[in-house]
């Protein structure tokens, strides 16, 4: 895993950014992702479009896996537990803290190679830690989507599709989870309602100068951005209490 040294990111993209694997991990053309996958016989037997390993495929509902396999877009958000009195935007019950953009083809491949097709990254055993939400990925295929929550320092991955929620233990891939959540978390920008920006897909990032001006008029405070329909601002946004993770053990989501 020493190949995955994270480079310092010093450039913020004006348009909705697409982040490549080499942007985050310094991978050159000569580098290869040395990630264990299933043996060649199993790989050859799988359809070319299949992304999930047999371990995940046996646990994730087919309808949820389909969106990941066929995803046309993948968006990234930073999230945390939502307070009961939370007035901000939520995604699967998690408070949306920011947007880390749209994944590029290289970024999508990074997750596939290091996690989804990696047979050694997950375990069927239970663990004793409480899930700490960090990154939410939204895999979009047509009008449908599957959301995937990455937790660290309790390494776990949770798949959301409709009412179906499946959590798997990612302790064996803990080092991968740490690097990915920290790297993508560092790219987060303030989340803006897509309705305010006139966007069909909820990536929540400013894409042009007109949208940038509208956000500037409202001010960059989270409370102001949530009240965009009235286009009024306040200099004293409501203070929210610090959220606390669940205390009931691993695989328990509030």
C-alpha cells in the first residue's frame, strides 16, 4: 500500500470537478494497482460489466448492484451523523456536510480496483466499533441510484437502495479506507442545493458564473444556502450541536 501516497492537492476546480485516481494517489502510467482480486477462473467467468466481487455480490441486492455496475455518473459527498434537530440537507439519514464532486473514469476505477472487486478488503466477521460516516457515493443509472457510505476509523461500507440497507465489514481494507476517506474528504466544497442551481442531478456544486453569482448574493453560510427560496441572508446562522456517533456497536446505524 505504500504506492498510495496521497499528493497534496492545491488546485480547486471552478466547474464541477472530476477527480482521477492519480490526482489523489500519485499514480503514474508506469504504476499498477497491486490489488488482490478473485482468481483468473472466476474473473473470466464474470460478465465484463461486473464490478463487485463475489463476496459483495452475494450480500448486496441485485437491484442495488445493478446501478453500481451500470453507473453513468458517480457523485461524492462528505457526510456525518445528523442531529435530531438537524435542519440541513440529509442523505439516507446522514447530514450532508459538503460535495467532493463527480468521479472521473479513473476515480471510478480506483474504487473498483481497491474496494469493490478486492476480495481481501472485506470480512464476514462482526466487529466491535461504531460506524463513523465519512463519504457517501451516489451511483446513478437512469432515474435510479444506489448510495454507498464509507465509514472510518470503523472500516465499514453500507449500501443503500430504496428500503434495502446492507453493511459489510471493511476492517481488512482499513488502510485503503483511511486513505480514500481522507483524500476525498479534503476535496469537499460547501454543498449547495441543486434546485437553487437549476440542476437535475444532485451534485450540489456550482458549475458556471451565473450560479456562482447567485450563491455569492446569498452568502456562503450553510443556513443561508438552505433558505435560497426566499433569497434572504442572515449574519447569525443558527448554531447546531455537535453530532455524536451511535454507541450501540458495529453495524448499528441511527
